[in-house]
C-alpha cells in the first residue's frame, strides 16, 4: 500500500517557513504524494473559518520545494472552473513539477463556492452537475491531447482552441475521481486512472461499501476494455488518535481492495500549528505505515 498526506486547506501555519518544513518532512518520511483539498467557501455553520488557500497555486509552490513527491488535489470541483482554464493551470503545474501532477476531480458539493466562484453562478442539481462534469472532462482531455480543439457542447464551447505547451505527462496527467454515486462510478471506470473517495464524518464508504464499489468499478473497467490492474483504488481518511486503530481500519480497507491511503490531517479550532501537522505525519509514518 502507498501513502500520501493531505493537510488542512485552512491557513494553519503562522509563517510560510512552517508550511515548508511540513512539506519537506512529508517528502523525507516517504509519503508518495501531497494531496491538497480544493475549496473556496465552506458552510460557516460547519467550519468556523474560511481562511482557505487556493489548491493549485499552493501545489505549484509545493512543487518548487520538493523533488520526488507527487502533488494533487482531493478533489477539485471541476464544475466550479472554466474547464479550459483549469486544463491550462494543470498543464503548467505538470511542467513545473516535471510530471508529478495528479488531477483529482469531482462534480462539486458546496453551493456557496459556486454562487461566488463559478462561471455559471450556481451549483445545479445532481443530473446537471454530472452532465457539466462530463463535458468539462472531455474539454480538458481534448486540450491536453489535440493540437486544436473545437467543441460545441450544452455547457461549454471552444473554437479552434490551442493549449500549448502540453502537460509533461503523456498523453495526460493521471486522473483521480472522487465520485461515489453509481453514475459517477461508471464515469470513473471509463475515463479515470484511480478512485479516491473520502471517508468523512459519516464513515462512508464503510469497508463493506468500499468492497462493493471496487467490484463495481472493476466490472466496468473490463466492460470498457480497460485493465483493472492498471487502475488504483485509493481512500482519503482521517487519522485516529491511536496507531492500533488506524492499523485495524486500514487492514479492513486493504482487504476490501484499497491500495493507496491518503492521510487527512484532522481539523482543530483554533487552527492547529505547523508543529501539530508535523507530529501527526511523523507518528503515522513511524507507527502505521510499516505495517503495510
């Protein structure tokens, strides 16, 4: 099993130096990647702060401070962006990171982000979100892999668009899906390279549900003529207070098919310090990772 770290998206350090120390510690401890949450506005009823950093700008900074650690989002709400602009941002960061970018994508969840930060100014119902997500995904893939793109969709239109330079990774950076519904799981199997659901406050997906989803995705990978052995099954989950609890939980998800675990640093308010974030990843690396 591979491991990655995901810090809080909030401005949790007092000085930039603290953040750099955390980033370098993650790389030195052998984590495969740093995944940054992508949010602009969160419900104030659930989160007492909206001191949120832009994910892709932050990842470009992380890329400049590291040499081997991969970088990605968990996950970017594609429908909040103009897809052609996001494709350009990601291509640039993939070049600057020398091909270490992982593109985590979802269809969107928090309405406040879309009211204030999306081109359309609203979130949309689930059906529209998936439709918009699929169109946006097609736009991005075309821009990364074709010289000129003309696209006439329901939501997006391009006329002889040119994206140059292309991403360093060919034919495109790896795509990781955060979708969990049946339709999004089919989309995941058809277009993506990995599945990265979030085991959040509700505990979903449970190991049992995760195993069911793995079987579902594997079945559709074969249906679409893709090799299941070249697909990664990952999970974003919060760290426990006791290492034994993490080992027990991860053992269950490993048996359910999980191959890659992204450690989510727990939120604390007032916001935790850089020292806290370093202790968390050190403890997990020393006490949990060797068991896998």
